C-alpha cells in the first residue's frame, strides 16, 4: 500500500509540474468579440479571470454562465487555445424599444433609470444612453408589478404592444 501511495504522490507531482505549474498554459490574453453597448472590458471583468491563471483549470461552463447572467447578453461561447489565449464570443441583445411605467418609476431615455427591451421582450437596464437608443419607440405600460433584468416583461398589454411594434417594423 505504501509503495502505491508513494507512486501516486510522484504521479501527482509530475502532473503539477507538467501542466498546472507550467507557464505555457498560463492565460496571457482574453479576446472578446461582440457588438453592442456592453463593452469588452465589462465582459472580461464579469469573467473573474486574471492574467497568469492556468488555462487547464478554468471551467469554461462557469465562465460562460457568468457572462450570460448579464441582462444584455443573449448567448456566449468560449474557446481556449493553448498559446495562452481565451476567446469569448458574445451575442448581445439588441433593444427595440424603451419601457415606461410611472408606477415603477421607469423613465425612457435616462441613464440609470431607463429600461430597454429586445424583440423577445427581455428587460435590459440602460446604464448609458447611446445615440441609437434615442430613436427607439417607447412602450408605456401603466400597471407593471416588477421588471427583472434579463427576464421577459410579463404583461399582456406589453406583449400586444411588442407584437404591434414587430408588425410595424416588418411592413
């Protein structure tokens, strides 16, 4: 038993030296490919990754899930190459309208107070108003109980308005 345990310890040390401590497998660069208001810097911060971290110990599923928690993100994919690079592809939600609700104090076209929605009705808090957002229509809903970031707005009135907006843009 002790010779088996000693062999196991030697094997563990060899794996540590060959892979875990090997600088060849260190994270040196994170490349983010995306289009939209969500910046690559914010995406990188959300990952929680740091330079020098071992690529083999990074759980890509967990990193993807962290990114997809951002309300602006529809999907994310991550790939690592063993030259020290992690590539993150992020498909962002594209707002189609502002949401206005006096009851919840949701005000269109105001940074920090405005909420946008995409074509699926998913709520996106607006941290910064950019030029493209100023031309978006406003959907005013009187009786919303809540709006949750990254979750579709639940209201028959809202769904009808979104459907009408979609029909108008198609024509």
